C-alpha cells in the first residue's frame, strides 16, 4: 500500500543567488528565477527580505493576512518542482513577523505576497539520477 511518498536519488547542481524585485510576488518571483536559469527542481536554502503585506495558508487551510508596511520574513523554506508542462511550481512556507511584533507562519499563497524593497534568495538545484522517476510531476 502506498502512502503517497516517493523516494528519489540525485545530486545537487548549481547554487543560484538571485533577487526578487519590489512589488513582485515572492512565489511567482522564485518560479521566474527557475525558469530563467533552466532549473527544473530545487530547494530554497536561504533568504533575506520583507513583504509589503503577506498572505499564508495555515495547517487548517484558513488564510492569514499580515499587514505591513514591512512584514519581515524570519525564516523561509520550500522547493520547486516542474509541472507536467515543464513550468516551475514553487511550494514555499515561512515564518513572518508583523511590524507590531505578531508572529505567524504558513504556506505562502501564490500571488498575494508582494516584495517590499528586495528579496534575496538562494536556490540549490536538485538533479535527479533517474529522470523517469516522477516524470510529469517533476521530470527534468
């Protein structure tokens, strides 16, 4: 019986240091970087930046909106995998702090997290040893 998990083997490839520009959505920005650099799969390894406002989905599927002017991203993690058409799709979670000091965390809602000034990001490419594994869901 399968639990839906998948084991894959591979190696790390390039390390990409990039910037997401002001007012660009964080999730879309990460996907655009991957598209530009030809990265099919990667892990988010580091970040530094803040958002104008933030919108995250919590574990119970409710959505939490945090208001700026600068919502600090205290921690960020995630990965990017290509969809069946080869387009990068980012799944990004983070811990956020509002200007008032309130802390919240969750999965970033695509299109709802505009970067404040800039957002620096470090991506580590993942090269799958057997491209047939996961083909379509995240094939290289």
